[in-house]
C-alpha cells in the first residue's frame, strides 16, 4: 500500500503544488487548508507523514504540532515544517515542537522529496 | 602689633569696613575704595546702607540686628551698588567688634568682589541649559531615527516573508512543468521554463540576501557555534546546490584533506557561505569547466574551506573592494543581483571567527576561501581576538562568565544562550561539562548584569509557554580592551584553561 502524506497549507496553490511533488514521488497525498481541518484530516486518514505550514490563520503550524503531540494516537506521526519563516528561532521552535525537518520556502522539489524519503525509508 | 594689623587691613585686596552699631562707616580701607569706588573721605561718616540697592534695603538692618545679638554673618552673597551706579556681586562676612570687657562696640564687614565668578557661573548655567536642550533634541532625533530604522527593518523582514509564498508557487509549478509532470513540453518550452526557474531562484536568493543584510546590520543574527566536522557541512550544502548544478554544465568536485580536525563553528552559517561562494562560481564559469569545493588545514593550523573555479576571473583593480556591499563580481551580462552576496559571506565568516579571502587571475579563474577555528580553546579565543581587533571595536570590556544551569541540561542552556546572546559572544563548555564559559565584549561598563537579565527575558519572548531558564552566572573576570589586549589575551587563556581543567 502506498504511504499517505497529509499536506496542511492555507495557500491553496502551494498545497496543490506540494501534493503534486508528493504524488510524483509515488506517495498518496491528502490536503487541508487550515489547522483545525488538518487535525481532523490527520485523525481521519492516519497519514504516515505530515507536511505542515507554520503561518496559518487561527491555529498555526506550531499549534497543530502541539495538538498532534498531545494526542497519543497521532503523536508518532512525523512532521516536516514548510515555512516562509527563515529565522533560526522559527527553525528551533519547529524542532522543539517535534518537527523532524524544516524546509524554507521556496524549497527545491528534490529537497522536499529527499526529506520525505529520509523519514519514510 | 596694632600697626601690623593696620598694615594688613590697608593692604587687603578685599574691602574691610568698620561701622558703628547704627551702620555709620568709621573705617574704610583701600580694598573698599577699589570695590565700591568711594574714597575714605567720601565714605567715612556716611551710612553703609548707601551701597545697598533699593530692593535689598531690608538687609542692612537685619544684619545689624544679628550683630547686636552677638551673631556672625558668614559669606552672605548679595548685590551692592558702586559709586558709579554699577551693581556688583559681593560676598559679605560681618562680625561684631568688642572692647576688652566684651561689650559690642561696632561692626566689622569684609566684602569680597565675586562679580567675575558670578559672571562665569551665569555663563556656565546658560551653557548647561543650552547643552540640556541640545541633548534633549538629540535624544528625540535618535529615538525618531531608531523608530524609522526599525520600521525599515520590519518592512524588509515582512517583504521577504511575503515574497516567499508567490516565489514558491512560480518556481514550483515551473519545475513541475519542466519535468513534464503536467504533460509533455517542446524543447523550446522546456528551455523557457528553465529560464523562469533560474530567474526565480535568483530572485529568491536576492530576497534571502536582503533579509540577511538587514539582520546582520541590526546585529540580530544569532550564532550557535559548536564542534562540527567539515564533511557534514559539505553534505548539508548539496541539496541547495543540486538544482543549480542540474541547470548548468559544470563539473562539480569535492575534496576534503584526510584527517581534517573538527571545527568550532555555526554549521548553518558556514553552509550558507559555501552555497554563496559556490553559486557565484557556478554562475561565472563557462560550460564544461570545473568547480572544486575543497577543505584543508591552513598555515596557522586553522581549517580552510574554499571554492575554486575556472571562470573569467576578476580584474586586480576590483579585488580589493569585492567584499563591499552592493558590489558585483565580474560583468556577466545575464547575472544581476544586489551585490550583497559576498558581503554577507564576509559577515557570516566573521561571525564564525574566521577570515575570508580571494585570489584570482583574469581568464584563468578565482579561488574564494575562508577559515574556521579548529575546536581548541587557543584557536577559538584567538579567533575572537582577531575578530575584535579587525573590527576596531571601541574601548570596552571583555568579560568571562561562568554560567551553570539549574533544572536544565548544559546543552539546553547552551542552545538557549546561543539564541539570546549577542552574536559576538563566545560560548564554550567547561571541561567537566557542568557549566558554560561565556566570553563577551561590551562597551558599556556595567552591562553584564543587564545582559544576563536580557538573556532570561529573550527566552521568555521566544518560548512564552516555558518557564524561564534558571541559571547561576558568576562574573569571573573582566579585562579592559583593546588597550590591554595582549595581557588580557594571555590572562584569559590561562583562566579558561583553568576553568576547563579545574572545574
């Protein structure tokens, strides 16, 4: 069975783009456009990996990550943060919040796929 | 005795006046004549009140009343009128004259002309007021400028962030099209899409450069130096370069000298310098030529990392200013930017306590290289000194603090200090692994306590949900710098070695 990856990004064009990259590497992609919907999608689809944007209205990426880590059934899903924030503090906060990887936008397609493969291999 | 006293009175520079208890002048010396303008003939027999200005007429009777009660008046500063009508400032000392039985029989007044001193005082007061006004104006201007500067910086930060999402969309979809993931493209369409990708990548780089420059100028870029190996740094730069290399026809090579020691550096900053230099080399190299990323031990035992290309080279007259802001390397017609890249590289190398250099020959190629200190106390502290000297920092104090965590691991505290300390501060781990040694430089003499408080509050700013770090910081030693640079360097090394060995 193909591994499932959940993409959570409030920018629809970017979420779609990320999903295309994910599918091009042979994975199944599910998208969500805000934090709450993303959390529900995680509960529903039980993805193998989540690609998570940081700056989103209402519930941001850090909040989503914390809620995932608080849920024993979802806590083990690895997270890759994708963000336009490039400050080291954001990077550090992301890693503290339980992220396995942090990619700055705009990222290279290869970079994204390499990061996904390094986690799912 | 009497004649000696009379001689002293008559030759005194100050006015010495005798009066009756009613204030009638009985004695008038040459000093009084000089100060008040009346000769003794004109003064003696007249009331002393003739020299008091109308608005101070009440003073004389009050003073005489005190004298009658056997009291003195010491250094009473007031104003008197000269014979010519000019007012002068005087200091009066008034005391009773007694007979041999102790009865008060008269009054002695000594008046000192203090007009000149008063004039100076008034001028000084006026100057001080003027200075206060100028100072206030400067402070207001300063506040205004710093507000404007912050606005400009915030603007650059916001713009950089806002640009990233559309850039991601343009670059990502172009890449998908070029790879044929959205259907087949003609050769011409593939070439055009490649152009879009490359120019978007340049634009993204410019946005990064602007953000970096803004942070470097504001001193807000944080440095997290720790022992790391060069092979790992090389590995980290590969993903960023793969896209560039795929679009070019460059032969890329990596060479690491065998047995290279660990370096003490912020690996992320070192990676960015390498990417920066490598991207330039790729841009300015002709198709089929070679670009080599290499690392070796340098002349002074430091690690040297460099990028050598076989490109067009740089004219000797341009070499000296190549690391300045807004300079462009060479004159390639298709490569445009802000010319910030090499300046940023230089600043980042400096944050890593290293030096950057370039050697080049026109039409043959260029080598850009930088140094990193090896993971040894002498090399790291030497690097800090070189850095301070090179920057010609104003006189200040170098301080050594021993920071011991409380309810946290040393590594956690190190990470925290790295993100809240000043970029120039050096953080080392003590030999026993129980404490951190923080070496910092400041131009403000009493800043160390403040700086520790600041470190604590910055952590709150970044991680408000966590409780503040508890740590014990002890100011071990401070040295003046740069006047005592050499002695301080030796003492510091000894001290750190002590901390490292004995702690």
